[in-house]
């Protein structure tokens, strides 16, 4: 079964797994939300190439179906978003099918014990980036899935201990692409969080992860330790910070460098100067899996700024600006000795404006600009912009 077929099958199974019985009993109609998005968009670089850029109009049809159930000790959220894209000028395949499914589940057994489960599933035929920020420049169908489970124990009224596990998988359709880029990431971690004051909390964590590629010379094990803090300065200003240390041990015998160590940090500030305005800034740095063969790892730094403002009761605007830098060490290239180092810079700007026509209908304007300057793959610039109609059913 190909990745494309599996993507369609899993999408259909996602709907079958939704709690139809509750809906049939007439007790859960209010828990359902259904939206339809129809967009017309212009893309000036369909295949993200540096030269001979292909331009095309496209029509995007997407259904957004979600179900939320909140009870005294249990919360369940399901969301399914199938999408169909028709391209006016795209040689080889003038239509694509995308599929997204998200699940979130939390249950409190008693005041001390609770569990949570989250799953993020993506199937797409026109990749650019996945949820972890990894660049996916292969023109090929793929499945991406991230499953996270956690058990939490309240040690004292202010201290909580959490044991969590995560499994992430990326699977391409074509064998040649899959051989170079497919991977499985297994993560286990322990976090201790203490609420020092109502406005301030501290945390400490340790994590172990195993990264497995199709080509085993790229495999690695990573140990991470860190500390964090969260603080609410006032109701309209809050921030969080996390800093730590990572050690990645490469398993490949042909990797020149046996291990890599790196500091890691994640900073974020959120400011609400007025009820209608929201601002967020952040910066992070960490070791990540590499999407470029034959590198086994990448050092990634990122900064971003996002803003949202309700211009009127019916008009809202959103803006996000981000810069990402990936650094690739030639000593960490599997199967190749004395391979070159590489660097790449990603610049991205996204803007969106919503206009509510009435309770059920709204219009959207969107624009996105991407600029990639890379030593290890083809550079490209890309702009996409369009108009959409959102119907709440």
C-alpha cells in the first residue's frame, strides 16, 4: 500500500472513529463544529526552484470538522481537515489531496493522577514544512505522525511529576526518497514542575531520544537535561524560559565525529497591551533531526514575532515574521568522510485578515513570503496570496 493510499484510508478511519453514537443520541450536537473553507490562491513558485519558476493559480477546498467533549474529569478533542487542491498550471499532477487529523485527550483519575494523549497526523502531496519545522523539499507524497502520551502525578499541592513518551515518524512514498529521508524518533522524558508562587513556576527535566533513519549510519541517541521558569508579570504580560544541554551520540561507524554537544534554550514573551491586541516574541536553539542527506543532525536556531489585532468587531488582522538558521556539520555526515559544512537561512512572513460578514460567513485574505538561502540545497523565493470564503455550518 502506497503512502497516498494509506493517507486516504487513515483519513477515512479518523471519521469512523469519531463518537457518532453520542451524536445519534442527540446529546452532543452542540459539541460539533463544521466549517468549510474555499480559497483562490496565486503561487509564483510552485516547485520552489531557483530558476525557471513555475507560476499557477489554484483552488483549495477544505472541510474542518471538530468535536469537543468536556466532562468533569475528562476532555476529548478531535479534529479532521481533508483538503483538495486543483492547480491551473502544474505539470504532472494538477490536483493534490491533503489530510490532517488531531486528537487531544485528558483524564483525571483522582486529585493526584492524570493522563493525557495527543496525536498529530499529516498526509500531503505538496510538502514544504512539517510541524517540527523540518524542511520537506521533496516533491513526493508523505505521511507525518507525532504521538505523545504522558502520565502526571501530583507529589504535593505545588509539585507535579510527569513521565512522557513521544513517537514521531516520517514516511515518503517513493523508495529512493524514503531511503534518504524516512525516520522514526522515540523520546522518553521526566519533568518535575513546582509552583513557587501563583505567578511563578519552575521546572527541571531530563529526556532520552533515539533517532532511526532508513540508512542506519545516520542513527543517533541524544540525552538532554534542562531547567525552566514561567512567570506572569501581570494579566497582560507573561513569559517562559527554558535552558539546557544536549549530547548526541552518533551510531554510524562512518561518521567522522562520534558525538555532538550543544546548549539549548527556548524563550517566549506574550504581551496584551489591550483586549484587542496580542503580541508574541520568541527565540530557540536546539539539535534537530536532519532532512538533508547525508547529514545526521542539524543545529537549529529560530526567532519569531507574531501579532494579532481586532481592528473592529468584524475585522481582524494577523502577522507572523520568523527567521530560522540551520547549521550542518560535515563531520556528522553518514557514509561520507571529509564532507563539507553547510548553512541555510529561512526568512518567512505571513499575513492574514478576516472579515466577518455575519455569524456564519466570513472572508479571508492571506499572503506568505518565503526566502531560503542555503549552502546544501537549491535556494528559492516564493510568494503565495489569495482570498477565501469561510462558512460555519
